C-alpha cells in the first residue's frame, strides 16, 4: 500500500512539474513575441527620429545660407 501511495505522490509531483514547465514555456514565448514587437516599434521610432533630425539639419543649413547671403549683401 505504501508503494502505491508513494507512486501516486511521485506521479502527482511529475504532473505538477510538467504543467509548470509548459506554462513557463508559453509565458516565455509570449514574452519573446512582445519583446520582438517592442524592438520593431523602437526601430520605427528611431528611423522617424533620424528622418526628422535630417530634415531639421537641412532646414538649418538653408537658413544659414540665407543668413550668410543677407550678411554679405549688407556689407
């Protein structure tokens, strides 16, 4: 009878561990997918920021050319 009880306890423990491992695997997969999505969004945001910075620098360059022309004309 003791062997049956011990076998049942071991089987219950094994099932609990297997279920826990499966849950952990599922949660890990979800976390990986969310991390990939976050990285993709961050990449898009960085690309947009780089484009905005390039546009701002181009406009600043044009403004500087205009200011330099005005300075030369006033001399």
